[in-house]
C-alpha cells in the first residue's frame, strides 16, 4: 500500500529535520570556517544539481584536490533534461518532446564528463543519478514516496541506462538512498553543496538533501555551501573578468562567505572546463563566464546565523514545539521567477 503524506504535514516534518541538521551545523561550524587544508588525504565530493554547476561553483577546489593527489568526485543529481531555454533556442521548439530532452541530457552528460576530465576527476568518480531536472524540490515534498512524472523526459524513473541510479523511481526516498550510496562509495572528508538560500528550486532541494543525509550520518562537519543563483544581477559584471574577485551574492547575506583564491593555472582550467559546456554556452555564455573569477566563495553555514539560532531553540525544545517560522521556510522561500525550472 502506498502512503501519501500531505504536503503541509510533510513540510512540517521536513522543517523539523532541517532544524535539527542546522542546529548541528551551528555546533560544528562558524561563519569564519573556510575550505580546510587540502592534501593527498582529501576526499572531495561536489554535489551538483545540473551539469555545469560543479564547474561554476567549485572548479578551483576540484582542481587543487586533484593536483594535491587527493580524490575528487562529483555527483550530478539531474542530467539537465529540463531546460526550456535550450529547447527554445537550440531545438527551435515550443513544444516539449521527451525524446529531444533525453538527447539534450545525453549531450550535457558528455559535456560534464569532458569538463570533469579537465579538472582531474576520473570517470570512476563521476556519478550521474539522472533524477528529474526541475523536479528535485517536488521529490523531497509531494513525491517523497510516490513517483514523480517528468513532463520533460516523459519518465517516472531514471531513464538513462549508464547512470548510477538507472531504473530507480523518481521519488525522494530513492534519491536519498542513491545519494547515500555515493557517500558510501566516496567516503568524503569535504562535501561542497548548494546552500538552501540559492534561488533555484533544484539547488535548494540539493542543499536540503545534503543537510538531511549528512545530519543522519553525523557527517555535517564535512560540508561547505555555495550559491550559484544568488540574485538577478549577480554575478556582476557579467562576462569573462578573470582578474576580478567574486563578490558575495545578495541571497548569501549572513552566511559569512570565505574566499578560496585561485591561482592562474586553476583559473585557466576553470575557463577551459566552462567552455566544454557548448550547450549552455550557446544560450547563456555571459552568465557562465561570470563565475571564472579570482576566487570562489564557500560558507560553513547553510543558512544565516540568526536562522540557525532559531532552529537551535526549536531543537532544544523551547517554545511551542513547532519549527520556528524562519527555519520552516529556509528551503522554500525564494521566488519562483527567474531561476525556476531547468538549469
């Protein structure tokens, strides 16, 4: 028998779980914590909602781990098969054709493999899960136990035969299990994941997923958080400005970002990796190139300190026992416009 959990109840339970995780984050990290020392013992896992996010956020760290003799791994939660902008500008189509969207996913996965190779990530450490682009937030809410139907690829389960999760149902429970399997395979000492403050729903969901799973495993201290969709005009200026520092995003206020400075070779490799994404470069090159800067930004805090304080109070049993309002909206408060849908 399938049990369907009403969205309101599930979100309440989710908020409570997030508060516990965020309270744990407050105990194990401070805003001043940056990327820990990198050496041959480092095992890095980058959590990428779509192909290209791993390069935009984290190419410098990936490259440095590989150069130090450590192990760099990437897990792509989706294969990028939900980009309506690509459908319109590349395929010249207004209607969604699942076959063409699956072909788009295959192209984007090939591009991701090429970018990862430039950054020093071997094929054995490249994990494509194939969950629905534009549907991750639905998986961790309405469709946690009941399969989600992707209007883009026409599937109820992972349709990509060469993916790490081939054939697995489009449910939040399945996504969590597959993410945990990747963690078991990689044994990361450092996890770089999207912040729940990111404006893109898939990115917020990826951040929530990371918080939930790492909290249960008591491994949250390994996590650092980044933002790609940080505001409508961020990064500014748009385009390639390799000598400029990346300024903190408006949506990251209160996260206390620490800069990770890139050397010239790391910047050059990041640029070359970005350029492997021919599909996305053809529709949003100035946006992608905006991330090739003199630094990358990371925070030990998934959400601002004041939110963590509220979560800690709730987790300690003070007050009414309900999740504090700030905490309950941490993963689902950004406007839907601007960054919704596929990336």
